């Protein structure tokens, strides 16, 4: 698949490396397509760089890997996203990382769906650290990745992209489940930074025999 990733930072680069290993083609949509930093990150990974609207126009799948406070601008700079699959990896974090700026009766994912008019929006790849997205296979049990979104026809492709990145992919229901997936990300951040666990852990799912 040809996938546009907006943001070539921790999450964008991690997903690009995992998906390129799985045979996908990646184009980073950058605000500054001539940025040497983005060009060298892309070259190292085997991805391309294009201006945001060009990358979004080229691909049926557009991944948001931008800081929350830049996400609306990133979406608006795409031009129309109608008909696209948009995968929202963002977390609506407060700037001091002390908590979520949106929640319980709304979610970042639902706000994204309002901004990306006409797109099928999925919340995914927000619930674990970027290192785990780059290399989920380093764990003895496959880490879990939940996918929330309303478009049943397109959800299997998003679940497959989570599997392609090495996760046990689970359908978490409609996009409104972003209201619980974003706090799940907050739990990961809380454990990593407030509870001193560091970043080398991932959530996994187990079931009775
Ligand atoms: N880091 C993690 O472990 C992790 C895990 C799960 C979810 N998340 C979430 O994923 C998102 C990205 O996190 P990150 O750690 O990858 O951030 P990051 O390393 O700071 O990278 C952010 C990227 O977004 C780009 N960007 C910013 N505004 C943009 C715009 N308007 N158009 C296009 N690109 C734009 C930046 O490019 P410039 O060079 O132009 O600034 C940069 O490449 C956040 O919402 C975060 O909460 C992070």
C-alpha cells in the first residue's frame, strides 16, 4: 500500500520503518519538503518526502503523526481528505504532558473526524511508545493495538496495518472509543514517566485457555 505519513518524528519514523519492512511504500508529508532533517530521516528509512498536499493526494491512507497542537493545521493543509482513510495516532496531550486536553465526552479522534471532512477516521497507534511501533517483535508476546473507527468496510485494512507493524490488532468498535483509547495512552505515559517504568514495555492481551 502507498501510505502518506504527516510527521516524520518519533511515531512517523517508527511506523514508516515497520511498514517498509512489510512492503508498503511511504511518503512523508512535510510542512517543509526541503528540510534536510526530514530528507535524511526519509532516506535512512527508504521513504520519500513531499509537500503535505502532494503526499495526501497521492495516497488513499493518510496517517496523522503530528503533535496535537499542530494536528488541525496539518489536516487543513492537506486540502480535501474526502474519501481517504485517515489514521489518527495523536494524543490530545496538555503541553506539560500532565493529562489530556480533551476527554470523557469527546476525544481527539472525534475532533479529527470533524476537521477531516468526508474521510474515514480511525484511532490507532496512539496507545504505546514509538519504539514499540518500530519493533513490536522484541516482545515475547505480541503487544496489542486497538483500532477504533466507524467505517466497517475500511477497518480490516487498518487492522492489517497494525498486524503489519507486529501488533495483535483488535477492533475496539466505533470512533467514539477514542474516548477510552486516549486515556489508555495516558496510562502508558503515566507508567513510563511517573511510575518510573521507562519506555521499554507494552500492553498485551491474554485470554483464558
Ligand atoms: N512519541 C511517542 O512515543 C508517541 C506514541 C504514541 C502517540 N504519540 C502521539 O503521536 C504524535 C506525534 O508524536 P511524535 O513523538 O512523533 O512527535 P515529534 O517527534 O515531535 O514529531 C512530530 C512531527 O510532526 C511534524 N509536524 C508538525 N506540524 C505539522 C504540520 N502542520 N504538517 C506536517 N507535519 C507537521 C513535525 O515536523 P516539523 O519538522 O515540521 O516540525 C514532526 O516531524 C503526537 O500527537 C503524540 O501525542 C506519540
